[in-house]
């Protein structure tokens, strides 16, 4: 996985993005997970869950609060 300022992504061997999560800081200390994408070739392998966990870990490491507008992330947060 590659970590950027407010995005975590995974590329395949050709460099194509096959998984991605974004979490912009919408107000000081508040990060909103607003987008989760997993290519069909990776579905069913727990990749989306790993992305959300990585985003939550990164946000907490920064001392931020996690919110979500992405439906998958909302459900994940409720369950975890």
C-alpha cells in the first residue's frame, strides 16, 4: 500500500490503481472517509476492510477524529 497525505492506494504490477481510500481533513482534526474503491479483481479478499483499517490507524496516529460519508466505511465503523 502507498500512503499519501489523505489517501491510501494499492497498485497492480502495471501501476494501475486497484484499491483506494480517501479521507480529507474537512475541519481541523476531523477526517472524513469519503471514498473506497476496490477493483473487481480483488473483491472478496478483504481489501476494502484493510483499507479502512489503515485509514483509521493513520487518522488516529495524527490525533484526528474519524467520520465517514462512504457507505462501506460507515458500515465498517459501526461493526468495528
